């Protein structure tokens, strides 16, 4: 069987693609399939969570993707909830409809103190 240094593969993929989408989803697939060991890195979170946090954060750059960003953050058990809180604090409540969406996300992720 072939053995790969998956961390190196992911590093090269992030350099070659220039975006986090492919790296985030490849990392997730490798994690689900058991190819990534749960190891801690200097930034204090597992590689999968780090990559997902980076991808979700990159989605925040587009104002229309803030809800998608929150969904990706929710798959990060160690630090995702904190990132959702920060995200929701930054969403401009320009309309009543948007405010209701924020409230629904607060309920969905059990952020009653944020509502």
C-alpha cells in the first residue's frame, strides 16, 4: 500500500490552488477516512479544525456567505462556537429579515446570550 505524508499533500494543495475550498474538503475527507491522526499543532487545534476555520473565515470576506461561514464554523468543536459569536457580532443588521436570520442562527447554535 502507498503511504503519503498527508500534511505535506495538503500544504502543497493549499499552495497550488490558492484557496481554502479544496484543502478544507480534502482535509475533511481524509479525516473522515481515518488518514489524519488527531495531532495538535502550535496554533492549538487539530489540522482539520485549523483548515476548516481558515476556510470559514475566508467565506466571511463575502457578505452574502456569512450563514455558510457559520455552518462551517459549527463543524469545529474546539473553537467553532467562538468564531460563530465573532461572526454574528460583525453582521450588519440592515433589515428586519437579516436580524431574524441572525436570531435563528443564535437559536440553532445555542447562543442565547448573543440574541
